């Protein structure tokens, strides 16, 4: 069954029908109502016939009609961006099925790439639809604001006329009252402008953080583990050719572990997409018992191999000093009640910054310099302490007071958004009720300390 084609046709026909109703286009409303009904009829036929190639191509013909028809009419120009969001997936899906039909051997040899292309097209579609939904809501909110502002301005204008009439009829006392009212009006206007600016900045920060930090990290993990797995496959092939069965089996086990992590982070990306569609960026879910040591160790290695995949010349020493009481035993004792995904984002961001700092310092070719990043965990009374330390470039004293501010970064343009530490600070302090501090010496080291109550 062609479930994706059915959903796309259903959404397109429903939205075009809704647009026709809102804009009072009876002829088009009738046509898209038939298209809406035809979608279900075609779905029923597809379900009854099973994997029928003829029905599959009918789906594509129907999709082409739904997508191309509105482009011929100027009245549907507001819908063009919405419709264009579906085109990449339709083209990639059609090309995949066509190649599978004409060149099946070639298709099966490259099936992973076709699947990845479809996945990226779906992510693109979801992101565009989500962004357009946000824009529509923002536009509606702005319209309501303008309406309220107009009503307020009209009320103020009426009141001003009344005051002017009273001023003309009465004494200097009323003149003083008029001046006070004008001052109040100026303060209200300034406050209103500041609130509008703050809200716009908050919306921008939420959108940027949502896409960059929620979507990109899981996808990067999938890509990096895939690249590492390809290298391990080459290594396993060499071991098999050399007759080293035990070494080959060991490499195969590593590949299996990588694939399990790919599945894990793929599901994380799926959860992010669902969260974006449900507009639940502020929802943190529920706390879970997590192994802090395992979490820190996992993200330390993920960050290192991610950077190694991008820069083969980079190397660094990784040190860990974990409190055994924070490692879960067979009964689960030792786990800490936290928001694992949010805390993991903090740890990953701090470790990424640490590796970045030692990498920058390594490029200076300082004699005897050994890039080192260490992660330490400790239970201190009723708190858990996580320290990420590096012997990199350190933080300039002029920037130290600004590092937790949104959009502030010391990295070159294009290498940092300035949101990582700001988001980490909010997660530690506001979400977990903890504390995030930094100790640094320019040119020598930087150590970030996370303390959260348990």
C-alpha cells in the first residue's frame, strides 16, 4: 500500500479544498471535493489490490495533477510555497520507483541512498510545513496585535479629544493632568515596543534552538556512526581475507553496537520531529533514572569520533574519573532521576566545546602540547557534580561575563550559533534546578562544572 502517497494526496486535497472555501471559489471547491473523495477511493483500491504497480503509478499521476493544477491559476498563488514543500519527496519517490522498475539490480545496490534521500525529503517536508505553520500563527498573532493597537489608538485619540475640550474649558490644573496623561501614554508606547521586540527575539530563539539543537545532533550521530561502520566493514573484510576470524568477529560486534546506536539516535530524531509537529518544545516529558557515568562516557566518545570523522588529523587524549556510586548495578541502584535527553545535550555541548578548544590550540603547533579532555563525575552530598575540563585555549576575561548570553560566541562566523551554552545554562538551572559554573585561564585551560540536586 502507498501510505505516503495517500497521506500527501489527502493533505494536499484537504488544504486546497479549505483554501477554496475560505476564498469563496465554488468551482474549485467542487473540484477539490471530488479530489478529496477520489483520494479515499484510490486508497481503497490500493488496499484491495495489494502491491499493484498500476495503482502506484495512478497515485503519481494524481499527485502531479494536484501539484501542478493550482500553479496554473493566480488565485492559488498563496498556496504555492505550501505545495512546493511536497515536490522533493514526490520527485525522489517517483525516481526511486521508476529506477526500481527499469533497473532493479542498480536500485537494490543503491537502496540505502534512495532510502536516505526519501528520509531527508520527508524531514524537509516536515520542517517546511512546521515553519509555515509557525509563520501563519505568527501572522495571526501579529494581526490580532495590530487590531488591539488600532483599538487602543482609537480609544486614546477619543480620550485625547475629550481632554483637549476639557483643557479649553477649564483651568491650568486640567492642563497639568493632560501632561501627565501624555507622559503615561509615552511610557505605555515604549513598554509596548519593548514587549513586541522581546517576543520576536524569543520566537527566533525558540525556532533556531529547536531546529539546530533538537534535529541536527541525532542526525549527526546517525551519519557519524554510519561512516565509522563503513570503515569497520573495510577492516572486517581485511581480517577475513587474512583469515583472522576472531578479529573479524570482534569488528562485527563493534559494527552491531554502532548500528544499535544508529537506531537509538534515529528514534531520537523521530521523537524530535513528532515534538515539533505537536508544538511541544516546552514539554520536557518526565524524569527518568539514568546512569550518569554511562551518559557522560557515551557522549565523550560520540563527540570525539564525530570530530575525527570530519578531521582525520585531529587526535586527543580522553580521560575519565567516574564516581562508582553513579554507575548503575544489576538492580539499577546508582541511577539518578534526571531528564536524560536534556542533560545529555548539556554534556555533549560542553564536550564539543572542549574538543574545539584543544583542536584550535593543537593547530598552533606548540612543542610538547598534548590535547587532553577529561570528564569527572562525583556525588557530593545531595548533589551530582559533572566536570568537563580541557587544556585548550581558555576563555578571554573580556568574554567570560557573556558566555551564557544567547547568540554570544567567540567562534568565527559560521562555526558557532552562540546558543549552546545559553541552552545548557537554562537546562541545568531552570529544568534541573542546578548550577553551571566555569573556571578558566586564557591560553591554559577551561573547566565547566555542572551541579544538579538528586
